[in-house]
C-alpha cells in the first residue's frame, strides 16, 4: 500500500506542474480564480482513487486470504481509499508549495522515508524513543497501518502460542487498545453484522484455522 501511495504521489506531480503553468495563463486572462481551480483538482481525484482502491484492494484482499466479511472488507477498502487520497494530495501540495517540480520531488521523497520509519511497521510506537514518539501520532501512514491491523485482527480472541489472544498482542505491541475497543464497539453495530468475533484462528499465527491448509 505504501508503494502504491508513493507511486500515486510521484505520478501526479508532473501533471500538476504542467497544469500550474496553464492556470497562470488562465488566471491572467481572468478566466477563473484559484479556489475553483483547487476545488476541481481535488474533486477529480476522488472517483479515480475510489476505482483504484476498489480494484487493487479486492484483488490483494483475496490473494492474501483475509476473512471474507462485509465489515472487514469495507474497512480494508476504506483505509486503502483514504491512504491513496492523502498520498495523492500530498504530492499535489508539494508541487503547489515549491517553485518547480524537481524541488517538489526532492522534498516529497524525504518525507516518504520518514513516514515509513515512523509508521510503526519497523518500530512500534511504544518502542520509539520518547522524544520522537510525537511524530508517530502525526504520521499518516501510522494511522493507516494501525487501522488495517485492528480492523482485520482486532476482534480475534483465540490465544496464540504464548497464551495471549491476538487482540491483546495488538494492544501490547502497537499500544492501540483504544482503537481495538473502538473497533469492537463498531463491529457490534450494523456495519459489523457479518463479523464473527469468535472464529477460530490457527494457534501461533494470524491466519484463520479454516484457511490454514492453504498456507
């Protein structure tokens, strides 16, 4: 997902740089103001990102073998969609704040590495040095990772090899117990009607027991 988001951000930058030149010409001619131009740039990306997230998300969801429930599939596509959006808008913002496409590419690339480092994939937030932990809260990729992990495994209570349930492992490792409890509350509502919180999982893994033969 991070690779796809970075690809979106990189690919949109040269397009925005070319469009900005056209915008300067049209604005000088009095055709339109900056607000409708910016609004049009944002809105046109919404359906494109939705189609991209749906096609890519369904294929990846099926290939990984996640649990086929309406709630979990919805949350997976939800986080996928908004992840692609904020990467795309970030690339557009870098072009808008810099004088050229080349400078925007350099600045945006630096933040891709920083986001990847503080996302919690390599170093979870509880193990991050206290003076850098604040950045874990403002890193958008961290919210994507925590949201995906909690929505896919936050309702699993089957114990693993060390005796801890999967959801307790998430709470201890990622320190996201508030998000786990929130997801359990949401799953009990209409959107989680198809979620089975008691489905047996293979001990010692995050793979459902009924699908463990394929792995």
